[in-house]
């Protein structure tokens, strides 16, 4: 059966694109143009009530009936468990993978997103925010670099959903105020994952539809009052 994927070419979107490619699953892509406000359409909110992409609909859920899922981390766990890949059943490795997945979901993604916003999208430079999130980005890259000095991948010797979750957020460290050349273990890990055919395919999904920069309408939808209107 074919997965219905609702996504856009963002780090969170690329997590699921890569996962689907790694598993070799068939999927239909439904673009959710977040700059145009597609995430607020009623039909998408039925699938993703938090108005965030990505989301999926699997026509063959756990009980044989369709299931919809939002939150990229939950989607990665679901697909890994269903297909028996990229999340170990061995308890120690499994929980190590899940803790690094939660590290990405709760810390790396949100903090790098803030660093990227205040360094690149904020209408004016706010020194406190600029420094706070740049420093936190560097700290988090340092945590990952130290970990990868001890293991090949985040959860150990095996590539897993923890790596799939973290990697798309770390494609452009310079935009987050981070010097990649100061992080040799990160560089080794990043380049190894970037060379995987499924990753190469995954990051191309919807890339041709995404444009650089935002017009006034997109800025309002993404960063202004349009983002916070109750729906």
C-alpha cells in the first residue's frame, strides 16, 4: 500500500522523506506550502491539528485500518516499528536510539530553528536572542561531536532514526553560526550519511518547489499574526 505524505522541503520534512526512501516504501507526496498557508487548510488540520508538517496517512494501520500521524519523531518511530528497521529491538540500543531522537526533537531542532530565525529571518538584529541561540547551537553541535568521537552513529555502531532525525537540521551549520571545520566527528558523520543513496533522494523531495526568501504574505503566515490566528 502507498503512504500519503503531506510535507514541504524543510528539515522536519526531510526526516520523513529520508525514512521513506531508506525503507523503500511507496508514497504519494502532497506539498504543504507553509509560506502560502497550506498548513491551515481544514483538510490538512484534520490530519495535523497542530498545523505543522510533515504528516502521513498509512492506509494499513496497526489494526488494518488507515492511521494518520503528525510529529516527525512519532512518524519515524511508527515506520521503524512497523517495518522492523532503523530502531533496534535490543533494549539497550533501542533506548539509546530513542534518547538521541528525543534530544533532537526537544533540543536540537527547536534551538537550531531559533538560531536560524534570529540570525537570518528576524527583521532586526536582537543582540540577546542572536547570541543566546548562536551559543546554544554551538553547544549542541559540540554535544553531537563529542558523542560521535565515541561511536560511529548517534546510537552506536548502527545507523538509526536518531541519525535520520538529526542530520537534516545540520546541513548548513554556517547559517546557525557554527564552524563545521571545528567539528571533525560531526563532519565525518555528516558526510557518511550524505553519501547514502536514500538520503540523496530524500533531500530532493519537493526541493524544486521551494524558493529562497519570503514575501510579506509568507512572513506574516510564518512569523506574524497569521501564524497565531485560532482556527
